[in-house]
C-alpha cells in the first residue's frame, strides 16, 4: 500500500512558471491595494476594477506552463498516494497531470454567481465582464476566496491532512491563515519536508522537519531523492 503524501503548495511553486506571487514587499498586488481587488468591499466599491484584475491574471495564466516542480509531484504518484492542497488559484498542478488537487482559495478559470454561490462555471481563460450573468440572471464574479470570506474547502483539506504519512510544504510563507494551520492536522510525529528559498519559521510541530532551502523545482527533486532512498 502506498504511503500518503500530502503536499501543501503556495505561490512559490508557480513563480518559476512566471506567475506573479501577487503580493510584493510593499503589500501591493500588481500595484493595487490588496483590499481593492481581493475583498467583498473592493467588489462593492469597484467591481469593474476587480473584474479587470482577474481578467489580466487569466490572460497571464494562458501564456505560462507548469514547471519542473509541478511535473515532479505528478511523477511521485507512481510511488506515493499524493494529495495536493494548494493556496494557488492557477491550474498548473492539473495541467502537469496531478490527479488529486484541492484549491483552498478558488480557481482562476472558474466564475460563480454573486447570489447563488453553488452556480459555478468554467470559463477557461476568457474575460469576465460586467453584464455577464448566471443562468438565474445574477452578475457573475471570480470564483476566488477573498479576504474576509469563508474557506469552503478547509474542512476537506483538514481531513486529507489527518491521513498523511508524510507532509511537504512547498513555496509558501505559512503566514496566511487558515491554510498555514493545516499541517497541524497531520498525525503526531508525521515527518515534514519544508521547501522554500526563504524558509519560514515553523512552531509547535512535533514531527521531524527536513528543511530544503531552495526554489521549488530543485527543492522538490531533492525531496524526491530522499523519499525514494
């Protein structure tokens, strides 16, 4: 029986594909205050700005490709039962072929009704504009979890982590909650691989931590070498 490898990924794994990590050192996302483009308040204040912001992200996503780290995680499925829980809204894990991907913060290629949240549509890389309505006649919005909103997939993610034999945390600062708390749902003393060029601090984790201070692509290769020993 294959061991269960639960992988938590953040913006760092997609950075090598050319996708912006969004939040810069000045706290801005692509020059915008974060609350202007990623909050219900921002949507209410200027929905056209929010729509164009995500249209630009979608256009960018259409032009990039998965990188070595994404493909390496797919390759690990030969030897491990791999579940990926990602904070990213891109589809690069899926495009690399990974079969079990859970998006905590939504998906860029999907939109949903502003009123009936269960009405979700896949639009691929197309723009979403004012006047684009769901089948019930309501304006549609990006299928993204904004600041101040609930994270619907959190409980499912926690249940996946509870079954982990090994945890890997790749390309995330571990400062965005509740995502940063997920590793603590793993069984006691579960070994963890931590991969990032700027390794975050990890507190109150009982298992052994293998720190790989590298970018995602080379770091994942080093993790694989250790896992397959």
